[in-house]
């Protein structure tokens, strides 16, 4: 029984020792993290393929001493950051950063045309000299940037049986020529010069990048100079709500223009009716002449 008590006490001492060592390690690690020159914050303009944006990195000195010859370098290269480059230098420097102070380093980060929208890491290196120990310290790290997709929409209108006074169709094509898809697309039409016979508001859904979709309405064309007014709502690549208003002319033909263009054929009812009337007149004249000739013959025979 006494032996078991001794073993238990030894195990307890081992546990206490292990906890103490672990606590000291965590404390030292925490102090090293707190007492250092670190990136405090990163501010990045919205980045798009083929365009440049401003990047501002705030570096804070918490080591307890002033530092000198501070440099901050963006490690831009085709292996680590394919498609990214800097406009101007990729390295900026400060003569010194006093203990507890911050300094900002600003860069112009260019995104290549072929970079796909998404999230990326930009590696960096901080180098400085501790004024107390004269030690040259080099630290590496990275920060994240997000490349968005600019929405580029275009629209076109097509018609079918577009003749004043006739029923036909109006089709709106939504063309997404941007690099990112648009979602939850809906179209609310407000026509001028034609009456919509189907639903005025239509849900389209998703239109992928470099693709298109169409919306078609059954309509009654009322004049020869109509306009398609519509409001398009959608969510862009960043899932932000967007609204776009459009006003597009619609080509509609008058009856005369449609005849000249061969869209409709001239009715032959009038011609047929004229022939019918002419035949009746000829028949009446024929009967009158026949009757007159008969009377004449009778008169001659009577003499």
C-alpha cells in the first residue's frame, strides 16, 4: 500500500513538471509573438483581372526597442504568385520604427488578364535591425487578397411578327461578357408602344460568364415606334445586389412597310370581288342586249 502511494506521488510530480514546462513554453511563445515587428493590418483596393489596385500594409513595432533599416518586400514571382505583378517597386523601406509605433508600406498590385476571380495569398518579407542588439532580423509571411469579377452586361432585342396592329413576340437577350457569373437574374418589363400579353416580370436565374440567356414576351404591337423599358436585378460575383435599367428601341413595321418588305402578302379579296362584280355586270349587259335583240326581231317579223 505504501509503495502505491510513493508511485502516485512521483507521477504527480511528473505531471506538475510537464505542466510547468508547457506553461513556460507557451509564455515564451506568446511573448515572442507580442514582442516583435508584425503586420498589424492590410488594406487592399478591390482587385479585378487586368487592373491594378492599391495595397497598404501597416507594420507595428512591439519588440520593446526601436528598429532601423526596415524594409518590406512583396515576394512577387511567377512561381509563388503567377499572374500578379507590381507597378513600380516591390520593396519599400523606412529608416526606423520607434517602439510601439506603426509605419505604412504602400504598393500598386497588378492582376493579370488571365487571373481567375478568387482568393490568393501574397507572400512578403520584413527585414529590420534591432538597435539594442544590432541583430538583423528577417521574417516572412503572407496576406490574402480577393480578385473579383467585373460585371459586363449587354442587351439586344429581337421581334417576331412585328407589325402594327398584330400580335407577335419580343425577345430580350441578356449577354454576360464579364468573367464572373451573375445569379438570381430577373427582368421586369415596362413597355411603350406595345402591350404585354404574358407575364411582365420574368425570373431568369443564372447567366454564366461569357454566355447569354433570353426572355420572350407575347405582345400586341400598337404603334410603329415602340420602346422596351426594363429593370434587370441580379447578384454579381461578390453576391451583392445590383440593378440595371435599360431602354431599347423595338423595330416594328406598318402595314405598308410590311408589304414592301415582303413580310405579308397583299390580300386578293378585293381583286376577286372586283372580278365577281365585273362578271355580274357583263351578265346583266348580256341579258339586256339579248332582250333588246329579241324585241327587234319580233318587231321585224310583225311587219
